[in-house]
C-alpha cells in the first residue's frame, strides 16, 4: 500500500506513508486472506520471495530488509541486509539462477544481487552493483520479468573441506527425465545425488542440466573447497605457580599457536582452545585468554580451523602442569663469635654449619619437596652452580655476603633466592682480678657475702658496652650453664676463684677471666635516731638526716675511714644500693638500717642504725561550738580533745595562757591549745566558738482571702532558724514561707537550730466560707468571716443580702455568725451575698450558699 503519491511511479512523495502487508494465498480459490502488517511509513516499491518461499525481501528507500517467513513472529524477524546513503532501491526480481536482482538508482548500469536468498540474515550475501548490464542498457525503478519457464531448480551441496566427499543434490520444482552434473573440474556425473572428491582446494562452478518432457535447462552454483589444516602435536607446558594454589593463568596463543600451526599459513587458519575434546569437536565453549587452569595437571584441547570455513578443522591436545614455586624466606644476618678452632680467636674467620639456616629459609614449607643450596654470588644461585659445602669457612674476615637458592625437586626452574650476611665478631678482652670482703656475719670462719659486680670495671677494663656473668667452674663459663648471682654470692672457700664471662653487649660474644675472692674480719659502733611524725602525714614515716648518726658510728675509729649507709644487711655486705644522707624510713615507726665502715677496702665493721618515728598526740584538731548570746553570762567548757587516752597524760598550753586540761569561756572566738605527749611530740587543736541567738520576729507578710493564702515570716538574729505553724513541736521547715494556709487565727513558731530558744506570734488569715448548713448537727451551722477576733479586725462591718439585694442581717464580727434565719424564721436554701469592710479598710463582696 502506498499513499499520497503525486503521480503514479513518481520518485517524489509527500512522505513515507506507505505500509507493507503479507497475505496467505489459497491455491484452490485464488483468494488472499490473513493480512499481516510488516512495516509502516515505508517507501516500498517492490518485493520478492526466495526460491524456496521462506524468505521475503523488501526495500524501503535506501534500505533492504529480510523477513523470515518460518519465524514465530515474522515482523520481529526483520533483519537489515543492506543499507546505503542516498539513492532509491526499487524493483526486486527472482531470477532463474535462484538469485534475486534489485534496481538501484545510485548505479543505473548495474543491478544489486542477493546471491544466496535462502540463507538467513547477512548470510544471504547482498552485493551492491553485483552484475553489470549490457553496454548502453540502463535500469531505472522497474525490471522486466526474468522467469521464462515454470521449471525452477536449486543446486544443494555440503561438505566443502579438502579431502571430504562433497555431496550434491537438486531441489527442483518439477520432476525431470535426466540430469547431467559438471563439477567444474572436468569431472561429471549423471546420478541424481552424486558425491565428488576434489583434487585441490579452490572455487568451482558446478552445473546441473535437467531434461524434462518440455525443456532442457541448466542451473549453476559456485562452491569453494577449503583447505583442511593439520593440528601438529604441541609440547606440554609447565609453569611455576605464582601463589602455589595449583592453578596458573596462560595465554596459549603465545605459547602454543606456532607449534600447532607449524609451517601452515597463519592467515589461513585460526586456533582455538577448549577444556574437553567434545568442546573442541563441537566448537563450543572456547577458552578466553588469558585462561586460568582448573586442574593440575590439566589436558587442553586445540582446534585449528580454516578461517573461511570452521567446518574444516583438526584437533590435538597437550598437558599443562603447574609446579609450586618455593619462597626463600628472609634470613636475618647470621652473627657468630670468633673462636680459636683455627688457632686464632681474633682473625674474623669461623667454620659455620650452613644447614642451620635451612629451617629459616623453608619456614612452613615441606622440606621433602624442596632443595636448598648456598652460593657466593647471586649469579651462581640463579644458575645453580658452585654450591658451597657445609660447614663453610668464610673467605672474607668478619663480614661476607652469601646467597641462598631453594628449588622445587620436581622442577628446578621453580626456585627463589635470598641473601644474608655472615658476620664474625671478635671476642672482648677480659682481665683477671681479686675481690676483698668483710666477715660480718658474727662467725669469723672466712665465709661471707660478696658483691661480685664490684670487680666489674677491672674485669672489663672499663670498656663501654660490656656486661658480665659469673660461674663456679671454667666448663660452666664456657657453656653458659649454672650461672650464679653476681650481686649476692656466699663464698665456699677462702680464697676462691670465680670464672667470669666478659660479654660484648653489642655482639653477645664473650671472653673468660678469673676473679679471686678473699675474706677478712672487723668491728664498729651502733647508733639511734629519733623524729616526731610531724611532716603533715601521720603515717609513721619521716625524713632522717643520717649524718646525725655519723659521729656515734665512727667513735674510736681512725679519721681517714669512710662509711656508707644501706637499707638491708646484704646491701652493706655487697656494697650495693648505698643510701643518701637524707633517708625516709620504709618501715613505719621503727626500722633498722646498716652502716659499713672501711678504709681502702679494709673492713672496720657493718653496724646498725635504729630509726624511730614517734607518734603525735591523738587529738581532735578542729572543733566548732556554739554559744547562745541570749544565755550570757553562762559558761561553756573547751577540752584538749584527747582521743582514747587519759587527758592527764599530756601537757597543755592554751591561747588564753592557761595550762589545764579544760577551760571555760562565755564569748565567741577562736581558741587554740598545744597538746604535748611524753615523747615531746606536740599537736595543735583549734576550737571555734560561733555565736547564736533566739530569733526576733520582725514582721509577718500575709496574703489572704484567696484560693492560696500565704504567710512570709521575717526575722532577725545571729542564729540558724526553722519555722512551724500552729504546733510548737512542729513539723519545722527551713523556709520562712507558708502557702495554702487555711483562713483563721494561726500561731507562727520560729526555733533556733542551735537550741537558743523558740519565739511565736499569732497572725490572722481572712477567709469567707463558700456555704453553710444550719441543720443543728454542729457542723457549719453558722456563716461567719474567718480570721476575725478581738485582736484582729474586731471593728469590721459585715452585711448579708438575699439574691435580690435585700439586707438580711448585719453581723457582729466577734459573734457566732448568721444562723440562716430572719426574725426567727428559717430562710430557704439559696445564694446569699455579703459585703465586708475590714478594720484595715479592705472591702470584699461575694456570695455563698445556704444549704438545708
């Protein structure tokens, strides 16, 4: 269908307003039905079907589309098989050779050709300007009908790989009497469906001449016989794993393509890789490079195929094996000490067992899977040559770099290397010496405690970065076994030799010296020091000036002796941890320390210095008392404040000049007393006497005749006061403010918290009853203003009116109130009004209820 054309067959249109429809044709009736819309808004000039009626070709302007008539959804099967810029593709004709020819205005001297109309999509092989017209001939829009006969046939062929039997058959619209095949290589056949093996690859024009009862007609088809490749057997591949998970990533195109191709043309054949033989044969699940293996070892299958025909192929396979790559774990520099095994302990050369390094290089790796070797250079380690024998003697004194190789026993190409330095340290110098000590344990048998470290400077020569260890035998010293304590050793012989390791702390290397111990006996004096515990912390600890004991200790000794104080006896024996002159005892109240007196290491004695810290009097140092000024001239008693002891055991010195255990005063102030015990230690007690007084009520502020009556009590005085309402016994409150006070006459009480007395005052709170019930039950029988008596508002005026404003009664403010009668008659229940003028001038008007 085409609409809005200006003139029939015109190439100008007002728009792409046409549509394309497909119908079913009934061979019996000649009717068409079942319309199916294929395209809208088209400029379709002509259409045609393939020879097998399975494909429909429809141009639209400069585009040619194919529809698959066997598809479930024919409109959706549309494939654009050709598109050009500009021009107009018009008439479409199926020719006797089975090809479809199209008229294209871009080149009027040529026709476009669809070479294989029965093939799906782009496989139909659309060729623009595919065939030239005769000289002088032109095609514009339309074409003449090509079909001259009702005999239409198509040559079918399959198997086009060189060496295969290519099979041929004819698809004819009519039966035929005979057929003559020409295979294009001088070979022929008269069989209906012959096979033929071509002698060489190439392109051949195959013809089939059919003879029917009415005519003889020849059909042709061009076929190509493709060269079949040979899959040469490639080498197996091995790889060293990069993470030792048993898998590795390969690009087989770089490792294997060349081997499989051999001398074959790489432009003619392509290679693909697969995990299974079936995948390779079926050309399915091609591996994408790089490819990570999934098994170890793993067989990989190769397919080599003709780039022009994937059906012409060959397959082979190869094995991929991934080996663990060992890790040469980092080896710290190996530091050893020089020895005398080669006759020289200072030449920097040692014999070292390199296999001691193996566990470090291996780490957690399996020692049965790997081999370790040692080399003088990195090149030797990489090449695995000139391995060093163990034990190995370094050739460079003191420092030599060595290289380690660890390799997989199954594949020596899988290896790793590391390096370390063999460092040989010289041993330090050591010097023999003697150590002399006092026999101060009370038994002059020649045995005592030694501080062996006193000989340290001589043993080491005073060289920095040295330390020492002490042993009873040379063998123990050589093997560093059974070390003894250097700062506290009791000799077992006199004299006795101790073997000392003199150690270089920077290298750990040592030499051995002899230390000879000797013992002598001596004598000196004890001393005592005393202090009061008056340093602000009564804890039994105090600072002592130890120099105060020096004269007593040195009494009777030569003037050129020296002495040092020590906290414990062992320190004094071993001459370690001497105390300074200023010392705070470490045991509360009583402690014995020790003093060592000597002259050039000749002992004069180790004696005791007894330290005593006396306690201060146990008293209450601070106290506050109160004196009621309104009780003057009464007296109160002040005491010395002694706790848990008799006051008579102490001396007193009061700030008043008195020295008695107690004094009496009647005035506020600060009083002090110094209390001294029998050890002469004193402490000061301070007593503060504070003034207090009974209160004076200055005024009471009343807010009354409200829903929340309040009282504020204003007082003066030196005391600390609390307040109560209507009950002298309370409860009392700290606040001088009362709220929600009931109307009436109240008594306010003010009490001094320090027991200096209570004052009171009456107060009136005015209020008006909301109702009264004059029924004789003694409850609310009369109505009267609250808060009025002879002392408060006695001259007030009170008037009561009925609801109409009639005066009922004038009440006596000091009387019992109104009883609800008028002239002896009871008035009815109702609202009544009052008008009150208080004595203080305030006026109130409101109403109340009489209820019967």
